[in-house]
C-alpha cells in the first residue's frame, strides 16, 4: 500500500513520496487550439514532439509499470497517436496496469470505439454547453456541432464496457460570466445538469496562468459563489469529482503541502518531468527533463538518477491548484480528513 508507506515517509520528514499513478503524454500534437492551453494546441504542432514508435513507447510503459500500477494516457490529443490502441492493449493485457485512464478532447472518439472496453476511466474536456462560450475559447464550429452528441453516445457505453466517463471543465472568468447569484441557470449549472442526465461525472479546475490560478478568479465573487455551490452539490450527492478537502482548498486558495512526486509525468519521448511538470518546464537546478526512461530498465533506477541530478522535491511550493496537482497531495497529507470523507484513494481526479 503506497498510501501507508507514503504516510510513514511524511512522518519522517521525507518528500520523495512513491508515485500513486503516472501520466504519459502519448503525443504532444493536438487537433484543437483551446485559448487557455499553455502547452499544446494546433498552433504549436510544428514545434511539438509526435508519438514514439510503438516499441519505444512500450518500453516507456514497461518502466512506468515497475513504479506504479495506475496509468493516464494523454496528450496533446492522444487519439492522434496511431498506436494508442496497441499501447492500451499492451498496458492492460501484458503489463496488467490496475487502472487505465485516457484524457481526450473527444473529437476523434467516434472513429475509435475500440478503445472503450480497455479503459477504467475516460476523461473528456468540456468547459461549457454553450457554443458562444466555445467560440470565446477558440473552438471550431464543427466542434460545437458534434461534441455533445459524442458525449451522449459515449456515456451510453459505460455500462456495456465497464468504464467511468468524466467530463473535465476549466473554470475561467469567461465561462463564469453567467455564474451570478441572481441568475437561475448558469453555464456550469447546465453543464452539471447535463452530466446528471447522461450519468457522467464532472471535475472542475481553475484556469492556471504560469502555474498560478488566473488572477481574475482569485478576486471574483462569482468564483467564490460557484465553489461554495460545488461543495454543497457534492454534499448532496451530485457526481462531482474531487474531495471536499480539495474543494475547500479551491475556495480559500490557501497554501497546501504539495508532494509533486505522487503523480510523475513523462513526455512523448520518454523524458521524465522531475520533480513536476512546472518546475521541469522552467528548467534550472531544481528540476528538468534530462532523465529519459528509454535509458533505464526500471522506474527505481530512473527516479534515483533524477534525484541525484536535481536533488529533492521542493518544500513549501504550492502554486498549482488544478485538481491533478493539488488533490493527490491533499489526500495523501491529510489522512484523517480523507478517512472521514471516505475519499477515493485510488483514482485521483483529472484537471
Ligand atoms: S484539447 Fe487539450 S491539449 Fe488540445 S489545445 Fe485544448 S487543452 Fe490543449
Ligand atoms: S505546486 Fe507542486 S506541482 Fe506546482 S510547481 Fe510547486 S511543487 Fe510543482
């Protein structure tokens, strides 16, 4: 049980916690161009890495599997990688990952229904039901015409193929605009309602700018009202991902103890983002991307090389409030709250 082992490490002052899961960016190419995306998007495709040949990608997964049994495959848009199905089959049948998640923008799903039986969770990014909001986020008209139908149809497959469909929405000042106390139906109300009707879950994360929550959100009464509403909805049993402890942190945006090694990320070419994506991206002495899983045969070896190269994960760094960064650390470092809430330890929410 890595959760218990990690609690013991925290108690003895260590910050190098064992991973609970890993994220592999199958490709950095994307077919959309979301306005808020800081790393990918069609506008950046010419300078971005494509997918690795199948054998090399399989080696990367093999090394990851020696460190953790839960895997997320994402991008860019992972369905642009022609070997995604092969990789999923390899991960499930040969490597026997206990939990497999794909995060996709959903646009290419109708051409790839064969991935569904292999998944434990499918996450589709969807920030609003309103075509006007999509236009503001830079989505093409064809997206507006098809995405809701794709989500409805995919949701119907959950029972047959035994996977969980989760929508993931980024909270921006733009899609919060109608989130006013006197408005009976806001953008997010209709989105949550859509999820309930279609029996999907939904996760929310604040838009990040340079790894901090976007400033307008931090001073917005509409943001505060919305997070309080989310907390109440979750208490009432709505299908909202994320622990109450995380949602309360979103409301206050108070510092939390970040343990970035809980969810390591690996780039398409096998580069390990140590100790976390934001610090590795910035480069410098605290972290980077020099350690490549293709050069190692086990996670332990690769991780030790990264620690030796860059040192321990930082103390008191807590700028990232997206669910995928903050939630694992909150669940791991607050065992009593987690236990009282019966938070799901194995399947962190996306964001
Ligand atoms: S679909 Fe995802 S990866 Fe592509 S541009 Fe939008 S946010 Fe970025
Ligand atoms: S808050 Fe955590 S994930 Fe974000 S930069 Fe700091 S250590 Fe990395």
